[in-house]
């Protein structure tokens, strides 16, 4: 239904412009909800009241449910968003730093993702089918980005040539899994020590 008086509005604002504004508003709401959910999940766990997430995002509870009808939809979206951020960071570091430094910076960045995954672990291992596609998404989106960092560092002679993306991803996750989540400096130190080991070719 058109609420504007007859003869007004049709030529002043093209319909496509309105659609674009609506889509932009919706995307801002989604981004705010995902960031709020990540923060709330980290402090209160994945079972935190969704109303708390909506309030932190500055939107109504109806907006949250419109975009994420189930809690599992929101958790999966948070996880995908963090995967995307890690993949994008790999490209950014490659553009900004020398090959070895790009790889090291990415590994340090990845530790934050591991902490996110740890916080969502209860839900991700619940057997909910909403999460079934996440491992494939992780492999398709993240691993190629990491592989480029590894290949660049190897081509520059800065790391041993038999390293691949799986080595990096699994090693960082394993090291972070054995550090105190409340001591981020400990994880960063472990990653830095591991990075030094990548330079040795006779191990």
C-alpha cells in the first residue's frame, strides 16, 4: 500500500533507491547483531538471552528473529563471519607485509578466531544440522587464503618448503588449545616460537 498522497512520490525517489536503502539498513542491522552476538557469546556463553544480544546491537527483538529465526542460525552466522574475517586478513597481511611477517601476523590474528571457536564449541558440537556446512565453508574459504601466505613465504626462502595450510591451521589451533584463555600473551608467545621453527629446514 502507498501511504503518500496521490501525485506525490512517484518521481521523487526511484523505487530502486528505496530498495538499496532498505538493503543497506538491513545489512547494518545484521552486522550489528553479529558483532553483539560475538561479544555476548564470549562473555555469557551461547545460551545467553537473545534479548541481551538485540539490546547490545541496538535493534528490537523482532529484527533479530527476522534475520535469525533460530539461535543456531545466529551462531552459524557468527562463525561464518569470523571465517570470512580470517580469510580477508590473510589477503590484507599479504599486501602489507613481507611474506614471513604476513604469515606470522596472520597466525597471531588466527588465535582470536580459535578463541571464538572455543566459545562456540558447545553449540557447534551439538549435532544441530544448521552447523553441518561449516567445516566445508571453513575449508573452501580459509585454507586457500592461508596456502597463499605459506607459498609466498616458502618461495621467498623464509620458511621450509614442505609446509602447507593444514600444518599452520592445525598447529595454531593445537597450541592455543593448550594455553590459558585468560592469558592471550601466552598464546602469542607460543605462536611466535612456532613461527621461528618454520624457518628450520633440517627438522
